[in-house]
């Protein structure tokens, strides 16, 4: 063993996984492994982030649980281990560092207000204990600090944000900068010895290795999603890589421009949960898109790839928005929306939530969410507009419902999507009101998506499915429309016009 290697194995470090449930191309983990090979991984099941009433869903917990299982195996294969603790990280991280005598603690930064406040407290305690803390930016392609207007202000509108974002990336590439290259993590670490494991087991840390029989496994890995295979987002680092490969090599990325808006085709990447939990890096997606461009054979394919890249930029736009305006988490960006006289009818919310509004495209989408934990982007926009502008229900109720049901629920993207749909966000475009019937006619013109998710309507003609004009005798238990779109949206417009 060389002197450098000896030094590297002497210093013990902890790497704290948070929204980066992978070994490969993980900036914080890579940096930690360059400084010390005596490296222990930890993940903390933080009750604040596992609240099924607010912050998570059964589907997301399943994705998390399965991904942790794989991550734990991968740490094991490298000669160390991933500890999974349950409780408050403010107490657990300093305590673990003390118990296993770790000198340095590494992690990748998060951008949500709760996590930022929490992390500051943890850093203060660790530094008080004379430990070193190293944090990195891993979850965004472009560092938010660099995306500023000429006056050094944050961008509030997507268009100019995107132009700056892509300009920074292009310049980085011209300089042959390594920041977008995939990082290869070393094959071996050194872990805890048997005595230390015993010490941990006898400590009061709520410590667990996830096994099928373990109660934590029940908590995070719901059988409903484990067995039904309906969710298009597949958990774990290896599945995420496969999904990206398949999106590129099947050619879906080349026809994204048109196919992305047809819910029945399921032709998008389905990588939203992987990006949100970090089973894949955003750089891997960027590099995948570049590879596709190198092999694209015509302009249409090239443009499609660019459209997909623009979606990656939407994700970064909303994360930047939350970093710069953390108050978005609590309510509308445009304050006049605080005075909107919502009607908030709980019976209508119930019909919407259960896919029983009597409007086929809305119900198909809401059932897709209920049964698969995921919903197509076009449908997210349609059902969100319907909740706010037809049912006159506060968009924050919809935002919360999505968080409690989506596999990819993510504060920044979800809040951004809802504020965009409600017209309460930063985007200054004119008021958008989606007509569910014309949306269905345009994007589900053969009614395949509606029939898939509402099988009791499979005998109805396509024209009637799209217009929603279904005879009572043909409904077979399917409800009549709970509202009239034209009438409800006229009320909405009037209420909005009277807002100060
Ligand atoms: C009301 C509403 C709520 C939403 N809630 C969420 C959420 O909680 N989590 C979430 O990840 N996305 C959310 N979105 C954005 C979008 O619907 C999903 O990211 C997308 O459907 C995921 O499918 P995909 O991975 O196949 O995306 P692709 O079309 O393959 O796009 C690639 C990636 O780009 C990002 N992306 C694509 N579209 C958007 C967008 N409009 N905004 C932000 N990022 C985008 C996602 O990370 C996605 O995985 C929401 C949109 C709306 C209208």
C-alpha cells in the first residue's frame, strides 16, 4: 500500500445520501472517495419527508425503498456498507459521526427550504464537534449562482432563463471543461469492522439494514406498487440507466417533438422519479441527449432532442425559482391570488381525486395517477386547469393531492407546474383555460387513453368519448358530468376579473 493510500484509509468519512441514490456519477461521493477510502454511507428516513399526508406518496416510498435496497447492495459490493437510520438527521448525523469516529462528512446539497434550514443546523453541530463538512452541487446541470440577468437578478421567465442556461452549458463545453463528464467512483472502500458494527447495534441509534422482513421495508415498499407493474418509473440505479438507454436507442428521443403530447403512446423518458430521487444524474441525461444528437440523421430528430433538453431546463428553472423565491412553497407568486374566492367544494374534490367527474379525459388521467402513481404531462396540465378553473378549487389542494400520489412528487416541479396551471406563478403569459373536450380531441383523438383507464366506457364511440356526450343508458355506472365547462369557466373569469 502506498503512503497516499495509507493516508486515505486512515481518515474515516461518512457520505450522506439524500436525493442521490446512486454510486455512479455522484459528485459528493466521488469527492469523498478521492480523499478517503475509509468511507461509510448513510441514508436517513426522515419522518418530515415521509409524511403521507404532505410530503410523500405510497408510490414514492416504494421507489425509495427499492432504490435503497439496490444502493445498499452496491455499497456492500464495494467492501463497505450503507447504514439506514430512522429519525431526525439533526440528531442522527452528529451522533453517528461520533460513534464511528468519522472526521469528515460529505453530502450533496438540496434546495428545498426545509432541507436548507435543517442542514445549517447539522453543519453547525458537526463543526462544533470539530468535524469537517464538505457539500457539493450535484442535482443541477448549471450552478444556480451563475444564472443571473445582466442586473444580477434571478430570472422569472422561462424563455430568457433557458437562453442563459444553454449559453452557459455551450461555453462550458467549448472550454473543454470537465464539469459535465461522468465521474467514475472507485471500486473499493474500506468499511466498519466487526466491533464497530456491534457498537452500532448496541447503540440507541434507530439502525437498520433493510430486509424483506424488516418493518421499514413495509413502510417504504408498498406491495401495491411492487406487484402491479403499472408505474412507468422503475426504481434503482441500474433500472434508471436502462430506461435512459432505451429512451435513446429505441429512438423515442428522436420523435419526442410530437409523441410527447400523446398520453397513450407513453413515449417520454419516464425518468422524473429517477431524477427526483437521484437514481440517475442530470449529467447522464445531458450526455445521453448529446449522444443522440451525434447519431441523429435529420433536422426533425435533432429538433426533437432539443425539445427534450428544454424539458430538462424546465426542471432546473423551477428549482432555481424555489432557491430564489422560497416563499413559493407557501403560496402564489402573484399575491392577488391570495384573495381569490375559492369555492372549495369537497364533493367536487372527491370526484376529481377519484376519477369520477363524468368528464372522460379528466377521469382517465386521475385514474392513471391513482393506479400507476404517475400521470402524463399533458394530462397533468389538463386536470390542474380543470381543478382550478372549472371546479374553482384552490390549486394548493391539487398540489398537495399530487404530492400524496405521484411517484415523482417533487416540491419545485410540482409547485411550478401547479402555479403555471393556476396562472398564479411567475410566468406572465395570459390566463390559460384548458377545454378538456378540445384537449381530448387533439391529444387522444382515437380515445385509446380514455378507454385504457376507463374500461367501463370501452363500448362508447370515439366521438362521444371525446365530447363527453354519453347517453345515460350507455353509462354503465359511469357518472354524469358534475359541472358544465362553459358555465363554470365563465364564473371563474368573472371572479378573476374582480380580483384586486
Ligand atoms: C400540475 C403539474 C405538476 C407536476 N408535478 C411534477 C412533480 O411533482 N415532479 C416532476 O418531476 N415533474 C412534475 N411535473 C412536470 C412533468 O409533468 C413531469 O416531469 C413529466 O411528466 C415526467 O415525465 P418524464 O420523466 O417522462 O418526462 P420527459 O418528458 O421525458 O422529460 C424529461 C425530464 O424533464 C423534466 N421535466 C419535463 N417536463 C417538465 C416540466 N413541465 N416541469 C419540470 N420538469 C419537467 C422531468 O425531470 C423529466 O423527467 C408537473 C407538471 C404539472 C403540469
